[in-house]
């Protein structure tokens, strides 16, 4: 997540790349709301909302409903 945020600060970042990164962060921020183990994504999303990137985060989120059921097993693999 930190790497994505640092890429957003590149001066000559392609606008399509920037929009894609912001869209994913927004989707994760919304999808992971209320999941304590994934709260860092929500925190990053809220920080970006408060910064200058807030106008670019207002596009409708395209969150897949299935992501809300996503769980991480103790071994780090994902399962639905």
C-alpha cells in the first residue's frame, strides 16, 4: 500500500495509472471498512480523501460484493 501511495507522488505520473491506483485504493478502503485486520487500507483511503487527491477519489467505487467475504487463512492464502 505504501508503495502505491509513493507512486502517486511521482511528478510525471501517467493520469491513467494514477486513476487506476486511486480507484483500487478507494475500492479497498470501502470494501475493508469494519475489518480490523485490514484497517490500514481504510486509513490510507481516508488520508487520501483529506489530501489533494480527494477530488479524484469521488468517482463511484466499483467494489465487488464478494470481496466482503474474503478471508485470509493463517498461512496467508485467500479463501472465500
